[in-house]
C-alpha cells in the first residue's frame, strides 16, 4: 500500500480528503467567528501565532490565521499534517529543534520559526482528521493544564462551526435537487397535459 504523508496510506488519505470536501470551505474568505477563536487562543496561550489549519491534498490552508501572513504552506512541511494522524489526541512539540522529524524543517529553520507547536486535531463527523486548531511560538514552551483545556474547548467550537457549514452545504444540495425534481415533474405534467389536449382535439 503506497504511503502518502507521514504514515497515511494513499487510500486512507483519499477518504479523508473526501470528508474534507464535504465542508466546502477551502479557499473561502475569512470569517469573524473563526478569527475570534484564533485570537482568543493566542491570548489564552500567550503565543504569537494561532491557526485554523485544514490539510488539503498537497498543502495546509489556513481558514483563520492570527499572527501569520501566509495563507497556506506545503503539506510536506506542515506540523498539522502530523497532528491528523491521531485525531483523538493533542499533538505537542515543545522544542522542534530537538525533534528529528522537524529540526531540518524550513518552517523551523526559517520564518515563521516554529519552535513550539500545540495542535488539537479537527475531526470530520465520520472521524477523519481534516485539520488542526493550533498555537505556535518561536521559543520552547509548555502549556499549563488550564491553557490546554481552553485550547480543546476552542477547537470544539471550531468543529461546531465546521459542522454547521457542512449541514448548510448538504441542505443547499438537497434544495437544488428538489428544485430540479420539481422542475422535471412540472415539465412532465405539462407534456402529458399537452398530449391529452392534442388527442381530444384530434
């Protein structure tokens, strides 16, 4: 079985990407609700950077980014792509320079200088890791118990926002299908009425 990224098989990753697509969120405009979450996470955890990161096929894209200018980075270098491997567990790196997985990472050796990372995986409704709600610092760090609990709570709220978006997308699709079915039914009825009238006239 071909391995895609960081231990995920290509087959599994395809299923994960399909789950991500259900949210219809990639490359959408910034939204205040998400930005409030990252801003609050940065304040509580006292970090310069906080992100809502979604892991696409070959990139991580940021739905919300506090303290970071880039809209996306390559998935290969993404800390969040490691976080989604175990979507039920926080992913913590206290000092990336001491970790063989990250010490040569260009996001560590250069801007934005990711030394400390704490991410709570964002799970789809069917259990796939689709991204991470994370905080980042440029120095080695630890979060205390209250900060970690707050990060988990905020991540749950981000998940709730995503689920509301998915539900709306599903409703929109159902509404479109219903409209198409109604239109087709109306066309069928009109055709039968026209045929019946034609027979009466004949």
